[in-house]
């Protein structure tokens, strides 16, 4: 299959086309190393053409004058089409990422809820009247689209992450260039085709697929771009912010996380065991909000860790298309090498390997990039394996003696994306939740979100927010219109 890409997959100004320099990329199934598709790999010129298309559609077409009711209906139509093609897109997501079909289906249901949420939210948006204390003045704040947006997504939740951007950007009336991760483009290609079918006009939603290293700067170093929304690693985010700075482009960054899951001795034991396991090993740990740091009260720590081990060992990993698999492989062989390296690093730093840690020897896993659930005990906050994002199925365990120490440990990170606290004491839960410097805090729960509540990070986990009303505001400019209904001379100057 390698070398042929029958269907053009770059969408620029409503035309589907191949890369201008003929570049292609094999898309690999991480479950077995097979090539599942060959797609176009855009050049920097293609990136610039996509931005020009977005600029033209914003400045010259009637798109930005569409009513909120029209855009709301469009979002609902896209949601309907996603449901129609749910199984097909879920399968593409699983082939691309390795995640289980069950997870891929959940992702699609989630993105449908995001389209529905913004369809409703934008429909009720109205001008805000400001009382300036003078009946002759009408002061209004109106919301207008920010303009041309570059939307860049990572590989772990390809469809979900791009929809958290596309849905509010469309709702706001922006035009955009969407760039999925080069290794996981299939679900985004399907989405853009559905958006076209739903009636999104040419040039409004352009699709570029290609290596960030090759086309990234062409997309972000441009005076024609009004806003960049990026989800990915912290160093890439910092690079993009620096490249965009001379243009004073608005930049929203959703970056990594190193998320504490704090368990007090009075927490419901079985629910806590289940949540810790799910919180870190779901999608083989390739989740920005993965609960990778277990911070546990020392009085229960030994027994709790011992109880985690058989649960971790019982997790069935395998091909995401196999219904028996509970979690899939890592996204690539190179990513597995990185995760494996972190286990070795943790051990060299003094951690105790309790379970996992070695790639499976069985033949059935030989061609895929599998790595087992791994627990490292006796960790402390000075270790790199505790501080750096491993983005794999690695749980590190730290112990605390007091509430204050638990908070200190939970906040001892340069990141600040998400955290969990488990206790039966509601007052303590509230104190700890308020003290933690993280964008989301779950009390006696973990990993859940809703389209109506903001998502984003403190510290190096980024800036800006996705989802909720703030997620729409990111794509809007607030404009104040002041109308004097009874103009007369001000008389400040006498001349
Ligand atoms: P990444 O390497 O930073 O890549 C993210 C995206 O940026 C990809 O589309 C990538 O393209 C592109 N890119 C790379 N270099 C670029 C450049 N110079 N200019 C513009 N774009 C560029 O991150 P990843 O490995 O895909 O994703 C994992 C990271 O995402 C983790 O750190 C994870 O925590 C984070 N994440 C955060 C959230 C959140 O909500 N905060 C959610 C999900 C993931 P190519 O890959 O095509 O080269």
C-alpha cells in the first residue's frame, strides 16, 4: 500500500488536493505495524495557501455575516452526520491511535456533545448593554469572530482535541486551518468531509496534514493569522508562542500535565483503587490529564499499593479492534522507547519497580508497540520520573503524612492541568481542591469532563481555556460600541 494515496486529503478553499510537492506519509497501525493509509504530506507552500484561503474567506465572503442561528444549525448538522458515521470514524480513530473501539466511540459521543453545546450557547448569545448612568448613551458590548485561526492538535485524542477548537471557532464565525498530528489524521479528514457535507462554505475550514517541523512555522509565523490554538507538548507550545509573538497573534496553549491523584486514608478504598488504576492506565497512560502521580497517606500506602498490583496485572492490553482488549498499544515504537526509558530512569533514581516495566515477550505483541501497566513505588518529588511527563502507563507512588504535605506535593510540579483528591471528609476535600494549583480538580472522581465546564491548565500546562463559555470567548473579539443619542458640544476646549 505504501506510496499510493488515491484520495487527496488536503482541503484548501473547498478543493481537495494532493501536496504541491507530491509528499506522502504512511499511516501506521500501532497494534501491528501495518500501513492503514497513505496520505498527503503538505509542504510549507500548502500551509501558506491554506492560510490565504482562510484569510480570503474571512475578509471577502459572507461567512462572517452569517447569523448565530445559521451557525448554530450548521453545528447541529455536523453533530448529526458524526452520529450517522459513528462506527466508521471510530474504526479510523482506533486504527490510527491504537485506542480501543470502545474509547473511540466514547470520543465521538463526546465531540457530538461539544458541537451540540456550542450550537446552543451561540444561539442564545446577545449584545451586553452597559449602564453608564446617562440615558442619552447606549453602550453595548458585541462579540465578533477573532478572524483566521490555526488549530493544531496532538495524536492522543485526535478528533476530540480538534473538535474542542473547531466547534467554538465555527460557532464564533471564524475561518480556520486545522492541522491534526501527522501520525493520526484519519478522523480529522473524515470530520472535514462531514463539515463540507453539512454546508460549511469553501475556505472556512481548511485542512492541512503534515509534519509540524516542516509546515509548523508557515502556519504560525504569519501576519494573516489572528489566533493560534495549540494542543500538544510544552516545548512545541513555547516555540509556537515565540514564533507568533512578533505578529502579536493571540495564542492559546493546552500543554502537558503531571497530574497528582491524592488519596487520604479515609477514602472509600475500592473506589479509590479503581479510580487510580483507571486514571493512569486508560489509553495506556497517553492522556494529558492522566493520574500518573499517586500521592497516598502513608498509613495505608503499603496495603494500597499491594492491592493495585494484581489489578494492574489483570489489565488486558491488545489490539484496539479486539473487543477483549481493555487498552491498546502506545502510539508508536519510538514513543514506547521513550516510555521504556523513563522506567529505567526511575529505577536508576531509586524507585522500586513493583510491576510491569518490560515490553511483552509474547509473539502476539511482537509487531505492535505495547507496554504493560507499570508501577514504581518509593518515589519522591526530586525524581525526573515524578516531574516529567512520561505519557505512558507508568504510575509513580509518593507518600504523605499530613494534609499540608499532600497539598505541597500536589503543587510541586511545573505543570498544573488536573488533580484528584479522594477522602470521605468533605471539608478537607474542599480545602485541598481550593489549594491545588491545577485547572481541573476532581473530588472522589477522576478523568471526567463536560463540554459546559472550562478545561485548561495552570503553569506550564498552558494558558487560555477550552470548552465552556470561555472556550467560545477565545475565538471572539469583544467590541464596545458607544452611541450618543443626543450629541452636543463637549466644551472642553474653548477655541
Ligand atoms: P507535539 O509533539 O507537541 O505535537 C502537537 C502538534 O503540534 C502536532 O500536530 C505536531 O505536528 C505539531 N507541531 C510540532 N511542531 C510544530 C511546530 N514547530 N509548529 C507548529 N506545530 C507543530 O505533541 P504530541 O506528542 O502530538 O502530543 C502529546 C502532548 O500533547 C502531551 O504533552 C500531552 O500532554 C499534550 N496534550 C495536552 C492536552 C490538554 O488538554 N492540555 C490534551 C491532549 C494532549 P506533527 O506531530 O504532525 O509533527
